[in-house]
C-alpha cells in the first residue's frame, strides 16, 4: 500500500505541549524527536514522554516515527529499547554511515523482540553515507534490517563537507541524485531534509518544489507553518490525476489490451506511462483517505 509522506514534522520529545499538538496537525507524519531538539539532561524525560504519548494514541492516520540518538552517543540503546517497546510505525536513525550501523539497530530490536511492523529509516548525513548509499540501500534486502527508506540531511552534510548551503542547492544536487538513485534501485522511499529559514516562505516553496522534481517522496519539516505549503506542493495536481485516470482507462479498452503503445489525444502513450499513472492515482487516493 502506498502511504503519503508529503510532510513529516519533527516535534521535540521533551516538550509535552508539542506532543499533544502533534495529534491535530495536518502533517502526513510526525517524528517524535530524542536527538537534536532535546538537551542532554532532558533525554530521559523525552524518552518517557514519547512512550506515554504513543501509548495514549490519538495520532489518527499520521505515520509516527521516533528519532533516536546516533550510535556514537551513550543514549541510543535506551532510545531504541524504548522505541521498540512503544511500537511506533518506524525508528529514524541519525548519522547512519555503514551497514554495520544498521546491523546494530537490527540486533537491538531483535534482542527485545520488537514487533516486526516497526520499520527503520536511515538519515544520510555524512560523507561516508552518501558515498555508500547503494550499499546502505542494498542492506534492505536483509529483512532483519527493517530498512524502509532514507532521509537526506543537508545541514549535517554541509557541516562535515564544508559545502555551503546556498539557495537552489546547486552544489548538493549530485549528492541528492546519487542518494535518490540508490534508494530507487532498491525500492526504498526517500525524504528531503528540512528547510531552516522558517520565515522565508518563498524560499521554502522553491526548495519544496525542487525536492519534488528531483524525486523525493516528501520533506521533513521543523515548523508547523510549513505543513500546508509542503502538502500542496507534493500533492499531484487535479489535472495530472485526471490525465492519469484517462491513460488507465484507455489501456483498459479491449482493443488496447495487448498493445504496448497507443495514441491518446494526438500523442503516443506507452505502458510505462500507465505504470506512472497508476502510482499517481494511488498517491492521490491515499492522500484523500488521510482526511486532512
């Protein structure tokens, strides 16, 4: 089943009010955060509050992920243990750089007999992760890794590589495309990283549209004010959905059943266009089913 992932909003686990607010926001997913937005002395509190929030439910059809701390910190084992028992939809792991990192997460989840429905998402935030994106994505073939997708992290990559974050992200596009190709080669989803300049509405819209056109499935967000624009940009336009339905209907005609290509409205349409049309319709229907 295709699940809409247009907008996934980070919410600090140490902020009880934010956790409550997350239940009523129009984001397709919520990422309950234990990492960057939580101070070291608040990690335990955040862990406890997230566990209670998930147990209480009320998130509706929103996808719920927990972002744990990275494997080079003293907190990750307690984070993953809590997350495995809380049973979110997924666990987001920052700074994954090797298949061994994925193995460590998998082993911990196995040790606590975590439900097999819990998926793992890897944040691509280091030079090594970008270079080895194909190896990381290929690890998804081992079901023990539970790997569902990538989240591209431009800010951490910028910090490590000294590649400057400029409007348009021209210097980063080769890395982005490399990671998208790796994800698609192995049937994974991939989400764009957040846009930091919260007040720059136009800049956010431009980057959102760029991410959509590059092939991302959606975007992670750090402020609720970005949800509406993000959802709109990653929603297939009504005319695109109507065209997709027309293509499917044309190929379903008895006279076209065995054809690889047909004429439709004066242009040639191939079976590959029908496959693309099916996905467009599936996404549109899934978005409609979200109800917000």
